[in-house]
C-alpha cells in the first residue's frame, strides 16, 4: 500500500518526530514536499523530512468542479491519487481535500487515524503511537480526533 501525504500530515509528523517519517515512508508530489518544508521553521527537520518522502510524478489537475475549492497543489495531489486509486491511501487533515478524495472513492485517513492504523497493523508499537498522539494533541486543531484515536488504542496490547 502506498501512503500519499499532504503538507499538513508531513508538517505534523515532522514536528512530532521527524524519525517517524522514516518508519512510515510516505510518498507525495514535489509541490507538497516544498509546501511542507516551507511550513517547518527547523531546517534540520526539513532536510530529514525530505529524505524520508518518496516523490511521485505529479499529475496535472483537470479543471472540473471536483477541484474548484482546492489549491493547485491539493488538486494535483488529488489527481495523482486518482491515477493510483487502488494502491493508495491519502493521509490529510484538510477537510476539503478529504471530501474530494472520498467523492473519487480514494481511501483517506487523518493524521490521528493514520497513527492509530499504524499501531493496529503493528507498524509501530502502541506506546509509540500513544506518544505521537499525545505530542500531536498539543498542536492539532481537532482534539476530538486525537482523543478518539487514543481511546481506540486502549484495547491494543503493546
């Protein structure tokens, strides 16, 4: 499975633990990586993040109603995912991008849901996922999503 990330996910994960991106090995398009690097104030984190992200060839977005509320970068990311629909999961915290992806039948997860997913699939230990979620809760705007992910992890063995 290919985990395709937007700039918000990359920024959140780099702030939580830039080494986490090396574990997850997300993919994205160059424009998203540039946007995420711009968001980070720490140059070391920015460089390490760039080393962990596989760059996909971006697909130009069509000019139809599905893209009208998206930034050009998000529209291009959505089109790239559309071309890879069967093999990718889009990881984003952008509500408009989530809705547009779901309308195109692309699997979508928020950052907290993705961290929960990683623990449930034994990609990371439960305690690591909990630590990431606790760090995320400090800056993440939708605290209910973080609380839900933490609660869902309570029943998982370390």
